[in-house]
C-alpha cells in the first residue's frame, strides 16, 4: 500500500507546474469581430446625437431679442433703413380703400402716392440734408411714385393716366416738382432729365408746426385736389385738376 502511494505522489509531482507563470494561461491576441465593430459605431452615433441635442437645447433657452412691441426682431440689415423711413401711401379721394370696402358713396379714384417717410431727428434739413439745387427723391429709400387713374392736368398741362416718379428740385423759396417716366428706382442717383414728363414750380410756405416725419396727403380744393407735402416747418402743394 505504501509503495502505491509513493508511486502516485511521484507521478503528480512530475506533472505539476514548477513556475507560477505556468498556472496563468497565455493571452489571446485581440481580433475584433463584426459584432464588436458594430457596437463601436453605435456608441459613436449615440455620442454625436446626444451632443447635438444638448447644443439645440442650449440655443432654445437663450432669450430672443425683441423690439419694443415685444415681437421678435428681424435681422438689422433688413429693418434698419425701413424702420427709420417707413413706407406709406395716400389717395385721392382720401381713405379710398376703406370707403370702397364699406360701400360708401365716394368720388372715383383719381390718384395714389407711394413714398417713404424719413424723420427729422434734430437735423437741419433743407439746404443741408436735402441740398438746394439738387434733385431729391421726395422722401427716402425708393423714389416717390405717383399714379393717376385718369388723365389729369397740372398747371394746365395734360398728364396722361399712368404711373410716374415724383422728384423735387428744392430751393429756399420754391420747389420744382418733376414727373418722370422712369419708375421703380432707388433715390435720385440715376435721374434722367430727358425722361421728364412735366416740371412745375410751387412756392414754399412756412408751417406753424414742425413736422417730424415727412408726410403727404391729398386734400380737396375748388378746382380738383392738391397734394400737400409737409416736413420740418415747410409746406408745398401740388394742385391737380381733371
């Protein structure tokens, strides 16, 4: 019996590891499988998606710039010029569109002016901002336009039905008002005198009140109507008849 135990011990001793490293399995070289690569791609997509969502949330939480009315402001480049000199129009007869939709008795539509309204803003206007002896767009931005819906007369001169640019040549005591057939233009930079249809000189009248924003309106007069033009302490009128 003792000899059998001795034989077994010797066999085990010979087969047992002699070093600690013999007990640790050898490392297996890393070889990524398709499944592992797919997990990496999905992880990258999740990281990118989460980052984008956080950036969008940060943008939405920032307060929007607002105008005094509380409405979101438009880009400054699109609003600055027009906010300072808003577009307006006037009709003869006055308030024609409102009267028309209310089916109220009125005169036939004779004329309409489309113009922009610059502000005085403490500036010296005539002889400075609006130079004497130079053709002026009679407002701001696009040159002012006047449209006649029937043939009319100005200073007893016939003017055919149609649309015209209305310029002014300003002097201290009188304005020369000009009808020109070149329409849809900006300022008076390309004013062409050869396209004038009519010129008429009208005296400057001093107004009792200072008009801050350039303003025009039609008023009925004895032999037709007149376009009254106001700015600063100046008033000029353009009579028309038909």
